[in-house]
C-alpha cells in the first residue's frame, strides 16, 4: 500500500501549518528582540505606527518562512540528482521481466521526486508494454510539475503584493489622523500648550503615514528577492529532472517503429493534389480576365496622362513666347539707355580734361605763393625759437633758486628737530640767523616782478 501511495504525484509544496507556525515564531522573536529598544527609532517603527505594521511584519515572516522551507526542500531534491537511479546493467527491453519490476518497486519506495517520477514511467511501461505510453506519461508529468510549481508560488506572491498595500493603508490612516488633528487644532487653538498638542497630533499622524509605507516597501523588497531566486532554483530543478529522465530512462526504452510504405505515401499525395488543388484551366481563365482588365485600365490612364501632358506643354510654349516678347522689349530699352549713357560719359570726359588743364595753369602760381609764405614762416619760427631759448634760460635760473629754497627749508626742519631733541637754543638760533641771512637775497630776487612775453611777428 505504501508503494501504491508513493506512485501518486508528489508536489514540491511546503506544509501550510508549518509555514504559519514558523512565521509566528519569527514574528515573536523579532518583537522580543526589539522590546528593550522600543523607544528608539527602529522600535517606534515596529511598535508605535499603528496595527498595519504588525500585519505587515507577520506577512513578511510568512513569506520568508515559505521561502526557507522551499529552499531546504529543493536542496534535498538537488542531492537526489547525483544518485544512479537507473543502473546501466538493468535491461529495459522486456517490460514483463522481473528485473524491470524490481527496479520499479525500489524506485517507488523512495521519497524524492526524481525516483518517484521514474517509477511512474516504468509502471506505465510495465502495464502497457509500449514505450510510447511511457513517453507520454513523462511529458504529462513534466507539464504537471511545471504548472504545480507555478501555482505553489501564487500564495507568496499574493503576500508580497499585499505587503505594500498594507503600507499604503497605513499611510492613508496616518494622513487622515493628521488631517483630523489639524482641523481640531484649528478649532481649539487658543493657548500655546494647545497649539503644541495640536502640532504633536499632526506630526504623529504624518509619522504613521510615512513610516508604514517605508517599512512595508523595505520588507517587500527583502522577502521578494529570495522568493524570486528560490522560484528560479525550482524551475532549474524541474528542468534537470526532465533532462535526466530523457537521457537515462526514455532513451533506454525500446522504440518500435512500423515500416513506411512508399506506395501509400504516393497515393496520398496524388489524392491530396487532385482534391485540394483546382484545375489549370480554372486558374488561367481568371488570370486572363484580370490581365485584360488591367491592360484596358492602364491604356485609359496612359491616354489621360498623355492628354494632360500635351495641355501642359502647350501652356508652357505660350508662356515661353510671352517671355521672349518681354525679353526683346527689355533688350531694346537696354540698348537705348546704353547709348545715352555712352554719350553722357564722353561729355564728362571732355569736361574733366578741361578742368585738368585749368588746374595745371593755376598750379604754378600757387606754388610761387607757397614758397614765399614758407620763407616768411621759417623766419618767424627762427625768431620764436630765439625768444623761447632765452625764456628757457630764465626758467632754469628760477628752478635753481627754487631748489636752493627747498634745501634751506630742509635745513630749517632739521634744525627744528635738533632744537626739540637738545637744549642748545643759542647754537640753533645762530644757525637760523645764518640761514635767514642766506635766504634773504634769494627771497628779494624772487619777490621782484617778472614778465614773460611771446611775440609772434606777421610780416607779409
């Protein structure tokens, strides 16, 4: 009876009570670990952000538990691929042999998926005695396990999809709390304490709104990535099992094929051609009618196009003739204007020549006048240069006197400094008298009035 029960299809599902119990255990462990730090940022994120946080964490724990159980089961099935379940010394030519029956019995006693699938295929081969039936059973099992694998991940996918939705529900709840608290705060805002309490309720609602979404999105990402990897691992396992069955079991079964009769094939082809394909005359007649219609339509279109081309060509010729007439008129006008311009240019040339002769006659008189004026200007410049040289000498004498005054002034300043530093007043006063005596004639000379005159003579 045990062997018969094992012949049924064994799916790769995990136990639902075990997954839920493990999720509850993980949930309790998480909240026990976070209980001492519930006043911290992470503790508030898990403890004080509404009821949706607890549901979100529990669903994430459930998905994580299902993923872990699936991974453990798949690792066991991967180890079964290394076994030699179909020995090479066993002959599968005779389906009714004792050796094949013993092999099928031994495979049915195993708990792995690969030997159980091999036992099902051998069971079908023993009962039917035909390898084609065994191949069909193998294909049927392959499609069944592919669809079963796809459906086994439907519940974890739904939970992963529901986790962000719970986060958004918490967001809506938090925003509604913030809005209601803000409206009450506006109605009762009278004192500073009330204002602080109202702002606290508003910020608390916003914290619930954002933290619920944050935790839900974070947990969905954390549990979704391992789930996808485990799903891929299971699909690769099923593919490896199919490859093993095809190479080690189906290939060893005897494949009997009936001989092909070429006469039957020839008759079938001739009958198909005669019944399905129409007669050649039936094909030629419509083609001829179609060609005649197409030729008439093409001829009509060609005639219409030719007529349009002729009309456009006549219009173009008329326009060209008009353009030629206008060009002839413009040419005549251009010739007349060119002749008048040539006559005017000749008259201008003559006038210019007359003006040049007059200019040449006047140029000699102008040159003589310029020579006389230049000689006068040169004499005036010589006189002014002499006057300027005398004035420059006087200015040099003045600058020398000014330099002497500046030196005397510096000596006075030094004497004043010595007077301040030392108490020898008499010696300093004597030096001052001597300096003033030297300075007096210079000041008298500077006090005399001076006059500088620049005379410009115009001798003409």
